C-alpha cells in the first residue's frame, strides 16, 4: 500500500506494548491513539535512565547530579523548540498537559467587560470550559464558529464574529472528534488583523503533522505529551517570547521568581516565569526523547502514513452496512481519528464487542459534547490510528464491526 | 471471545434492551430527576409516583426516558419491573441487593427471589467500566424517591 511508513515492521518493534496479548490470548489491536499514544522503548529507556542514574532536582541543586538533571531537562526544551520550529527555546513552557496550558492562557490573558473570545463548536472541552470560566470572571462574551454539515468550520460569518473587541481566537488544529484539519494560518491571520491573540490547540495535530509555529503565524500553541509518544504528566505551551513576558505569572512559587521579599516579588522571564515549583523532570525528558523519535522518522512521512491508513479505514468503515462516519469523508482533509455510528448498536456495546476481540477503540463523547450535539449524536465510537497502525488492524476492526452487527442481531 | 461477552450480554438483557418495559414519561409524579453518566454521556430522566399503602408509601409508578447502551437501557427496564407496586421499604431493599451485586466484582451470588430478571446483570459486575451503566437508572430512582418522600414530609405527607 503506497504511503505507509516503509519500515512499519521495524517501527512496530519499537513499541513493546504492541506485542501484548489480551484476555483469551488475542493480540492487541490498538486503535485509540487519539486518546493516548503508545510509547516507544527509547522513551521508556530515557525515563528509566534519568531515574536510575541522574535523578536530582533541577536548577537548585549545586552538585553533579543536579547539573546532569538540569541539562537533560533543558535539553528536552531544546528538542521541543526544534519540534515546533520555535525561534527561541525561551518560548517553550512545560505544563502538566494541554489542558493546563490552555487554562494558563485563559487565566493570564487579561479580559474585561465588552471584550469577546471566539472559539469553535468543534473544540475539546478543555478549549471550551477554560474560556467559559475566563469570560464569566471578566464579564466578557464567548462566541464561536459553527460547523457545516460536512464537518468543517463555518467561516461565513467570520467577519462578524471576529471584530475589534475580540481579544482571543482559540481553535483546534485537528478535531479530536471529526478529524477535520482547520485552516490555522488563516484563522491566526484573522486574529492578528483585529489585534487579538490566536491560540492553537495542536493536541491532535502535533502527533501527525509537521508543526511550524512560525509558518502558522499564531501567538500561542499548546499540545500534550502523551499523544506524541511521550509520557503523561507533561504538556507544552509555546508562545511568542515577548507575549509570554507580558503575561502575568500563573502559579506562584519556587523557580518562577527573580527576587522575593515579604512584601513583593519580581518574576523571572519566560519560560521559568510559568514553571513554578519542581517540574515533571522525568516526564519532560521523556517528551524530549519522544519528539526526537518522531522527528527522526519524519512528520511528513508520519502524516502520509496516517492519511493512507485513514483513507483505507474510511473505505472499510463505509463497507459495513449501517455505519455513518462523522466529519469529512476525504482523508486528505482530516486527521487519523474517525468517529462513527453503527445503526442499532450503542457505542458502548460496539466497544465492548471489539474489546473482546482485542480491539481498543473509544466510545462516548470524546470530550466534545457540543460537536456531538451539533450533529444530533449523543455519543459515537472512535477509531484512531498512529504511526504503528497497519492495514491489517483496520481489517480486524471492520471484521469486528460485522461481528458486532450479528451479535446484536441488526444484520 | 464469546464466553465473556455472553456472560455480559445475557439474553434477558438483550430482550429488555429491544423491548424495554414501562418506558416513557408519565403523569402523575411527585419528583423527576435527570442523571447523567459524565464519562460516556448516557442520560436518564426518571419520574417517581408514590401512593399511600396499608404499611407506608408504595411505588405506584416509575416512568423514564433515556439514551444509552444496552446495559443501561435494560437495567432501567428491569428496575421498573422490580419496584413498581412494591412498598418503598421493600423496593429500597431490592435496590440495596442490586447495588451489592453490581459492586461485588463478580464475587456475589445473585438472589433470584429478590432480583428476578436482575440476576442477568451478575456478569456486568466483572466489567468495571459497565457497572456505572447498570446503576444509572437505579441511582436516579433512589434519588427521585428520596426527593418525593422528603417533599411529602415537608408538605405534611398529604400529597401522595
Ligand atoms: C484536541 C484536544 N485538545 C485537548 C486535549 C486535552 O489533552 P490533555 O487531557 O492531555 O490535557 C485533547 C485530548 O484529549 C484533545 O484531543
């Protein structure tokens, strides 16, 4: 099949979990990578090595181990800076996850009555609720782009939505539910034209597309470590250096200060301004190793692989009677997460039958309730592939769906 | 694969799923609740109508509207079969028995005399992710019944 990663067999061997069997001795077919990706051995090893040989606190430890830890942690920052093509390493702030990065922005960007924030109807809850809270606090207005019937952003009223009172335009690059790839550079330009900040949620994009913050032209971009083959507990906020240094601090504590007296403090510049307390050192090192790993394989090659698998999966899913795919049907316009319905069977029940065959998918609203509501769907089943997914695994899914229909007697 | 799956999806469950009993919202009722399973979005709206019986209040009717998986739908259907017409005390005991079965991790032997079709859910207890589905309507019913009783207590007990 053209477009697949050439060394797929070798890549699969990098991921020890893919060798696992599940109850009944069935092999694992992991189609839940949009939820969290699996981890290659190098990432696991990098974290174990840090714990076994170099463990010490960073920055504040005046000894050799402290220096090694600091170097590894700051080295991870360099790797992430290269991964998103940041113009400076100071633009990379480590957070706990994408959710925390979005909340950091929603807490620190100043909003007031009369201001508005524009989001979209296809956001993950983390990019909705954080702005709802911010708008409620400030008395600002929350607005959003609607969706077209084929799962794209409806930009027809963009000029009314994004106006001179807009302070923030926050949007996902790739939808975790519909798979849609959004025109992020256009949206960032729109924000810029009215003097608003643009915030890109790259949680689903960073795993599978080349991310170049300078080419996108956005002000802020976030993603989460565990979806890019890194560990949980680590996320990234990238922001333009001068903007980060204008924002007030988020959490107060150690490492984020310049000097502290009992009456007041002055704050460090980014990134340390936003990294109060001992950070997730081991996790950051694991993330650095993960983005290196992806960079080594090549994001263009990974993107081509994802599109090939997605096209194959779209064909396969639509060959199952009663399946309705949500979102764009053209693989070129979407990422590797496909949500679908199967007439007569609830997503929970689908996921359960598939699980009994070793196939892991997600069932529910995928933290995108408004997007589901937009399409009149209460919940859906989502399969999501990644760089280690094979066509044979898609075949197993399709076969499992046929089986599901006969099990629930809808065939 | 099918043995585990069949333990979960007993015929009785699939029958209740295809033909749910007592479904639909009805009048009269003293309380209505809306419960959601936040992880999967399954929802139930449930009403309780109590009446005075010779030995305390009786569950006169339980009506509901719900969206969700086979387990949550079938369990609402079985719940209504089990509690409608029973004194509230007895219905609460059935509720407790069902709860213990569901929380028993598959180690509790179900009592068919008490739970009737409800014993079909014994297999669900082995699937931690599905226990919440089975309990959704049961928790809604307990909540609604408590509300109906406290309302009648505050209004002097003459509304039932
Ligand atoms: C588009 C999108 N944004 C944000 C998130 C939140 O990621 P996390 O839960 O790691 O903060 C996710 C993950 O589910 C996502 O898919």
